C-alpha cells in the first residue's frame, strides 16, 4: 500500500510539473514575436525623437523670423515717427535708436534684481540661523527647572 501511494503521488507530481513547464516555457515563435515587437518600438521611439527635434528646430527658426519681423516693423514705425512728427512727439512715441527695444541696457532697478532666497537671512552676524539646532528655543533658567 505504501508503494502504491508513493507511485500515485509521483505520477500526480510529474503530470503537474509537465503542465506547469508547458505553461511557463516560452515557445521560440513567441520569443521571436516579442523581439520583433521590441525592435518596432525602438524604431518608433527613435522616429518620434527625430520628429520632436525637427519640430523644435522649426519652431526656433519661426520665432527668430517673427522677432526679426517685429524688429523691422518697430524700426519702420520709429523712423516714420521721426520723419512725420515733431521732434518732441517723435521722441515720446518711439525712439529710433537701434538699441531701442531689443538691445537696450538694463536700468538700475533691473540690474540689481536678486533671485528669491529659500532661507531667511540673519539680522546680526552673531544670530543663530534658522537651521541651527537651538533656533527658536529659549534657555531655561535654573529656578524655572524646579517647576518642571
């Protein structure tokens, strides 16, 4: 009886192993299909990257062209204002200098602009900073410790 039970268990285990191995083992055709799909996706991704690069290159060229056209219109208006209007009106309307809008120097306010800080600056040199371990903690006097 013991031999029969062992033989039955061995047969059941072998059958289960055979079916699990068949499910888990990938066939060569499935592997080749997955490799083909991977290659297709890689080609598609490379093509997409090229299209994005071409798009932004074209966009940069068009923006540069638009800026040049705007500069030409601005200079045309400035020259027309100087020729057709009185001196005071022309200087108030549009300055005709080539460095008018596009190549102007920074004003005093623009030159001293600082980026915002992510910390609060110290008010005095001896002050502890916000990242100090003791920041915001008051020292407890010896007489106050007795009450704690």
